[in-house]
């Protein structure tokens, strides 16, 4: 019985150690992101990235149609009000933010790009393979808030 207890303790310690390492690694290694030729950086093969510039059910997310009176400053304000999100870069048509997960502090990158009456979004984990739907959920919640505020159709 004691051996089983020690095995469980060792497994838990290894899992926690791995999580702590990944959280620290995600904080210190911001990837090269941004917009080139009106496109976000492509999503990796892993299922932890969602983008308006990707296709298919795993990575794709719709480009959002802005309402006629939608202002960039109001869109930025909605992103800034998202729990755990800190804006790290902002220009007249592009926003980049870091979203930290509550439990282990993993960092996901959130990007928003204004494209002639449309809004493109991208959210991706810096480390790991699966995000258990966290990035898609983040974009869907942002989409819902933008719609509620009358900024998208």
C-alpha cells in the first residue's frame, strides 16, 4: 500500500513540475506574430490555435462583419475588458494581447486585425498540444460581447 502511495506522489509531482515548466516557458518565449500581406501567421498543426485566416473545423473561425458605426477604440476596449488579458501591442488596425490561464498561468496569444469593415481574430497557445477548446471559447466570447455592444453584425 505504501508503494502505491509513493508512486502516486511521484506521478503528481512530475505532472505539476511539467505544468510549471510549460507555464514558465510560455511566459518567456513570445512567438513572432503579426499580420503580413493582410494575413495572420498560420496556425500550427496542433489543435491549440484558432484563426480567421485558417480553414476547416479544427482551426477556422469566421471573419466578423463590423457594423457601420463600429469604432476601433470600442473594439479595443472590449478586448481589454476580457478577464486575464493584457494588451501588449496596439496600432490603428492591429491589437496583440496575452491571455493567461487562471490555474497554471499559461500564456495564449490573442490577435485582432481590422480589415476594411471586417474583423479578423486569432488566438493560440504558446506551449502544449491541446488547449481543450480554450482559444475557440475565448474568440466566441469576444464575438458575443462585440455583438452585444453592437460592434459586429
